[in-house]
């Protein structure tokens, strides 16, 4: 490609004025955003995140750890840095509101009680604190109910039971020797043995003579007494007892062979 057309394009060009030519060498630097460096902003407002986390933790919840609230605040801070240019001088106020809102929203998502229960719990503990400060001793239910303006029954139903539920890790609380983890469900070997024993019993009952099988059916399944079974079979209760005893003997013998 010939360079002649390019030379002709600059044939009438005039040199630039001396004032427009910089003395220093020309360099390139990336353009800075109006909001400043994002990492610098994050470092700058880290103390604000921790302060708000401690305030929210102290005034609203003892269930969620304060470090969890700090982590939630850090996520909100990183997301809010992108709005620094738009907020300008109001960025700190905007960030404070956003941090507090993110932490409170997380507490609400993890809440194990309703807002009414949380309010009653605060009132209950405030009444105890006020009565203890006045009397110098722990108040009883009657005094607390009077302080709250409710009956003792309502105090027990709505206030004393308003404590939040705590969830503990199974790994932290589990132990083999604790009674509430005991299970009386038979293991696989016991269930297999019971199944085999049941099959053997069914086969033994099926092999009984008709009248003996009928007595076993009426006595154990229909839950009739000996006299009622005698009326069904047309014999006396003593005869029914003999038939039942004979059936029992055969069943025991069949089970003994299995065991």
C-alpha cells in the first residue's frame, strides 16, 4: 500500500502552538471512577460494618452470632460500593441504612418466633429487671403479672413461653449415652429374626387341625373368651380350653424346632 495519499493529507497542516505541547512524555493511565477505588472504600467503611453489627446484635438478637452479622454487612458493603458515585456525599448515610437493613432482614429470615412473641419477651424481661431493681430480689409470678397488667394465667401462656427457640448442631449435642437419643426400634437382625419367627408361626397355625385353628383364631384375633367360643363351636368352655391347650402344645413344638 502506498504512503503517498497520507502525505498529501497532511500537506497543508500547521504545527501546533507551543502551549499545547506538554513538556513531560505522554503516558496513559486508566480513568478513575467518580466514586473512587472500590477496595479503598471497603477498607474505609469496615469499622462502620462492625459497629452496626454490634449494635444490631445487642439490641435485637442474641441468637445469631455477631460475626455472622458482620459477614452479612460485608456483603452489603461490597454491593453498595457500586452506588458510591450516584450517592456522592450522602453515601455514608445510604450505606448505614443498607447495612442495618441487610442485618435485620437476615434476623427476620432466621427468626424462630413472631414479632408479637419477641415484643412480649422484651416486656417480660423488662418487668423482671424493673421489679428486681426496686425490690432487690427476684420477683414472683404474681408481681410480674401485676407489673405487666395481666393475669397469672396469661403471663404463663403468653409471656413465659415467648422465649426464642435455639437450634443446636447435632454434632455438638449428640452422645451415645444420652437417654433422649436412645431408640428402642429393633435392629435389622432382630427384625429378620422376628420375620422368620412369624413365618414359622403362620405355617404352624396353618398346619393345625381345623377346630384347633378356629379356636386360636377366635381367641387371639376375635378376642372371644372361652365361653363365647364354646357357644360358636357348640361345646362347653372346658372343651374349648382343652382344644386351645392342644393347639398351644403343637405351636410350641413347631417354634422350638425353628429356634
